[in-house]
């Protein structure tokens, strides 16, 4: 998330696709107490800069996260959306 912000500062186009437990990043009202970084705040800052966030719907279901629990602007997607994102990208980073 911090790397995404730095890339934006260098005029690099950024898109974020959340998979597996990473879909928690897209959840509203995260318990960030005691954590070094507030991922919800970082996500909202990136969304405010028009960075698209897509969370895989199957992973959301497995993690028990409904659409209503997502941060405004985070959308559900499928593996085909990730495949298209990869196909259209010059570079892909995975963490």
C-alpha cells in the first residue's frame, strides 16, 4: 500500500487486486489499534487518488466479508478480472 502511494508520486499507474486474506484490506472499520499502519486509511487515500481496488468475490465469501462491509470504492471481482489486469499490465507485483 505504501509502495502504491510512492509509485503514484512517480506518475506510475496503479491498480490493486485483493486475493485470499488480502481482501481484509478492503474491509471497513478495521481494528488498527496497536498496528504500525492503518491499512483502511491507506486504502482510502489510494481510492481518493482514483486507484481501483478489486477484491476477489470468492475470497470475500470465504473470509465472511459482504459487500456492505467493504470500503466505499472497493468492488468485487473474479479471477477473469485479475487475468485481464495482468494481460493489460506492463508490470505486475505480488506480495
